[in-house]
């Protein structure tokens, strides 16, 4: 593994602004970045006999274009142990799939955030290809922004979704807490989509990718000449989101001074850009996400007390995937449907043995990691059904899991978080979702086991807003 003070990233990119941005983010973790403007020059540099290879190679697919896969293959031939990462547009999934098949270990979607970049770079230092299987990969597969996208019947999840749906109808700020990868942003966007402000766009800022010195300007904006380098006026996100919603991810990363200022803005609606003589009022709903629950952030003084007081009453906590293993089966089928819709890929099924293997893993990266693992498996699978052999790293960690003859299904909760019986419609919805997952989407079998006709089943799906892929 590279010494922490001697990490070298070779970046193949002809965009000077993006190069400076990536170099600055990488430098925070001790990476030195060398920029090469063309694929030809990069290959020539790596072909030199006396070269000390970089620790990672990051290639912008726009620079290499249609030759991206050939470049990656050539690099792998020259330096088999050099991790190659691809920087791509969100719409370039086919090229990303081809690049992975050529030997790329990961791909990052532009604009890449600091946390995502550093995670990918750190993972590349592991130096073992089999570990790539558990790397995060992309989370940019498109989603509809509704509560139905939050798949699962675990009581903790259903209670969280019910609370979020109720909060969505109001205007108060909301805190979504949960571990990395549990779907906090997806839930926040679902809250916005179900809110009175849904006709307006939701604005988002991911503080993990914003330098501390830029956070105030990002939120509040600045006037021309407010500080060195402020060559023109910048409109802050609070102003852009006037009349709409602002999602602040990793709110605990906000500087304490800015936390107090944000609390004042939330109370009074006052916004004053950096360097401005006067402020103005805005009407913004704040949806925030954090890795820790509000009581913990208060006790450890991670979050300003006033800001915590504003967010804590409307907190929604998402459970980690290891606490809802019964949801892994329907989640896998849902993700495989989404993955199969990507260019260059196809929808695959998954065996019960493979599902048992996935259910035996702790999933520290939660839903994001599960989706990534399935994505990689689909990319390299040549048959129609994923089996345990398509997850070699998980086999090493978990071991061989053979499902019992009568696997235990996830339970259906009868009582809500308020202690009252849940509505018949909600219980019926969970039963149907469970049946679809258990019988692997075979709707004739689902209808037969539920004792209803297929037409009745599809009518109920429409009434309850259930996708048959779930």
C-alpha cells in the first residue's frame, strides 16, 4: 500500500478547472496529482521503462472517447496492478460498462464529490481485484422520486416511511438520519415530491464535497469583490431555493458558526450574502441529512443546540440494511430490474442460494453497496441467473450458504409506531409485496397463492401503487 504522504494520482483530462478541483480534493488525503491532457500522452508516459507507476489512474471518458476501453486494456497490459478508474457523465452508462469489462475497477459520475472520490482512491490502494466487488461504484441509476421506491416491509422502515409521509405534507424542516448508503437523499427527495412545494425543483448541496472555506458562499452567496477571487456575484443556494426546498447532506460537516447562522435563517428567513450591505428574506424549507441521530449530535456537540432544536422534532431515522435482512430479497429484485434497464445490460434473475449469501453479509455500505455489488455481478455475468459464484468476495467473507427447504419470510407488522393497528390497506400492501418477492415476480403464482384472480391482483397493484417488480 502506498505511503500516505507519497500517493500519486495520474489524471487524464484536458479540463483545467476540473483538474484543479479534483487535485484539491485528492490533496486532502495526501494525494499528489499529475495531469495529462490526452490518452496518447498518458499511454506514452506509462510505457517508459524507467517510470515509477502512479498509485491510481483516473481517466475522463470524454478525453479518450470511443477509445476508452482500448486505453484501459492497454494500460492493464502494461501495468496489470495499476487501478484504473473512469470519470464519466451520468448518461454514459454503456461506456462505463464497457470500461469495467476492459478492466476498470470503478467509475465516478461527474461532478464527483469529495467523499466519493476519496473512497474510490482509498479502495484502489487495496491492490486486490477481488475486493473491487464490494466497492461503492455508482449510485446514479435513475429513480422515480416517490415513497414506493423505498422497498421493504421491515417494521422500522415502514414506521420511518409513515412518519416521512406525514411530515411531507407540512412546511417544517426535517432531519433524515441514518448510516451511509441507507437512502437518506432518496427519502428526502420523496418528501419533497409529496410536499406542497413539489412543483418547484429541489436544490441540494453535499457538504462532504464542499471545502469548509466555501460553505458560506455556497449557502449564502457573495457579492462581487467580497473577497480575493470573487470576480462576480454568486447566488447562494438559499436564494436559489426561495419558495422551494433545499436539501443539505452531511449537515454535521457545517462549520459551527455557519450552523448558528443557518438556525437564525431558518427561524427568521433572513439571508445576507457575503459582502452585501443588506440582506433579504427567503421562504425555504430545509431537509437535512446526517449520519447520526439528533440526540447523539447534541450530546457530542456535533450540531449547534439551536439548529438541533429546529431539526430534532421532525427526525426520521432510517434503519441499516443489516437490521432488515428480510428486505434483501425484494431489494435485489428491484435493483436487478433497474440495472437491467441500463444500456448494455440485461435483467437477470438471482438464485435462492445467491440470495442466502447476500443475506449473510453485514452490508456496511447499506443499500448503496448492495446495488453496487449487484451491478458488478450483472456486468460480468454471462448466464441468465446470478449464482453464489458471481459474488466471489462475499463467498470468502460469508462462506457457502444453502437456503433451507422452507426459508423464513419477512414478517408483516400489524401495529404502527403509534401502537394502533395499521390500516387494512397498508397490511394488504405489505402482504402483496411480500408475495411478489417470495414468488420472484411470477404473478400467476402470486395470484393463485393469494386466492385471487390475476385481474384482481393487477387492480390491487394499481390501487395500492405497487410496482410488480418489487
